[in-house]
């Protein structure tokens, strides 16, 4: 062992002496070749091929900055308490009218229609008040955000100033509010909401937090917000998209109100309650369309496999086709379904009963009948009567005799809630539950009555 140990030690010492020189040579060579080094691999190649992987997402930064700004502005917003009478009103609506939550959309659309009527009336003497571009479009827009559970209703009406927001939505109760509270406590009739002009508060049937963004031509854009906890706040709006003019109401829906995030539900409600509103109502609706995209290699290989089983005649035809295709050298594509969004008009039927019978054509009566009766056949009504009644209560009505008896005629005879008589107030559907107005044997008649003034 001792013979091999000493030489081994000497060899090790020699190697240790040579290493510093080799290290210095390597270091010198590295410095000499530093200008010839290749670029390091890009980091985005290792993070899912995302371009600019190390750069900051400007959109994220912008959203975060807006969120911080919004929180700071809300902290400095003016706080108000609801007037005691309004608090009583909201408590009654939330706790007593929960059985028919659908009315909230009817009331919001009616309010939007009133705001549009006001700006249109003012524009008769001052056309510049409407503005230009989209601001001049008098319509109502409904939009959904399923992820955030937000339902938005927007109009380009007259809008509200800061004082209007305080006056109309919180502190100064209107003359009708007290009467409504008394009537509701005694009768419990939910149709009284529209008659007393306090329908806005029905939003709390489906929402636990509400934002009202409004812009009047005579003031800045403001945000009114409340959780129905006895207080509300108002602040100048510097973070939302400028409205130009009008009002947007955002309902942060309760968990149990998820059905109102479905497009089909909103379409049904508009058709039922607000089909004859004087202004167009649009829904931001989804739609599936077929688009052509470049075909994948897998798809082309499947097509090639399928051609192997063809007959000789089919092969000859395909050969001629392929020659033409090769000459054109068109890239192979395939059709796939994609979801797109567009504004869909929900109310295209005119309120013909407001016009003189002499001005309404037969075609318009037929179209109105099919809309009223939900009859999608080509059958025309046997006859109709269009008349006006004046007195303590003024109303207009249109009566249709259908071409054939309805399929549920005998069932409706024993159903007290089944009636073809529909009551509207200023184009807004109120009720169709009338048991004693018509004899049972006349249940097949289609009657539309509209009270032009609230009674």
C-alpha cells in the first residue's frame, strides 16, 4: 500500500499545480470570444409561447388602476340615508312582492321609455339637444354579464343630474309614495307599483346591489349606488364609459335570481310586458354562425382515407375536380360553429290601437292579431272591432274574433285565471286575470284594452 500511496500523492500535487494555469487560459479565451457569444434562448419559448412573456400586461395594469381609483372615489362619495317613507316602501316591496319578481324589468323599461319621451319632446323645439351619432338614437338596450352576474338596462333619454338622483331615488318622497305604502299594506296588489310611479324599487326583488349611472346635458356624469341597507351614495363618475346622455342601471343579481341571466327569459318578459313600448328594445344576444377556418392535417388525412372506399366512377369525377382544385391552388378549409353577439330587436309590433281606425290597414290588423294571439299560422281573424271609450276612464280597445276555436276552449271555461282580455296602461301590460268581465262562453274573443291615462 505504501508503494502506491507516495506516487499517487505526487501525481495529485502535479495536477493541482497545473489547474490554475488551465483556468487562466480558459478565462482568457472566454474574454477573447465574448463578442462571438450567441443570444440566450427567449424566455417566452418556455411559458406557453406567449409573446413578450416578461413584459407587463398593460390591460391588467389599466384595470387595476381603474379599480383602485374607483375604490378611492367611492370612499369619498357623498353618503345619504333613505327617507323613512322610502325605507318602508322598499321593505314592503322586497318582503311582500317576492312572488312575482318579473315585474322589475317591466318597471325599468317603462321608466326608460318615459325618459326617452321627455328628451324627444324637448327636441321638438331644440334639435341640438339630441346630439349626434349614437346619442341621437332613441332606444333601450339590455345587456348581460353572466360571469359577474350583472344585468344592465340602458337608455338614451333625458338623464338625471346629481340633484335628480337624490330627489328621485332617495330622500324626497314623491306625493304618490305615501299613498302607495298605504294601499299596499291594505290590498297587497302588486299592480299598484306602476300606478304610483315607484317601480324603480322593484329592482331589489332580484338584486342586492344596484348602480345607477346617469348623464344629463346640464350636468356631469354621476353614479348612484345602494345595497338597500337604508343608505345610498353618489359620486362623480370618472371610471365608467361616458354615456353621452341617458341612464344605465346595473343590477348585481342575487344568487337565487340567476334565471334573469338567461336570454330566453328576458325575451319572454319583454314580449309579455313591453312588446308595444314606443321605442325599440334591443338585447345583446348570442348567435351561432358557421365560419370557414384552415383545415387541420388530421382533417385532411380523414378526407384522404374516406376517398379510398369510393367507386371507379366516383374516382374519375373526383380526379376531374382535383385537377380544377389544383389549378386554382385554394387552401383547404373547414366549417366550424362560433358564437357571436349582436343587438337583437325584441319589439317590432306597433301599437295600432292608438291610431284612428281609418288609418290602420287590413294587413296591420292581421299582423297585430297574430302577435296578440301568438298565432303563427296564416289564418286571418274573422272580424275585428276598434273603438274608443271616453268618460271617467278613457281607454282604447281592439277586439278580434279568431278564425277557429282555440284548442283549450273548454279547459279555459273552468279556469278562473284564464282570459284572453289583456289590460295595458300606456302600452305596458298590467294583467290578464279577469274572471267576471266577459261571460265564459265568450272566452275565445281576443281583446286588448289600453288605458291611456293612469287611474
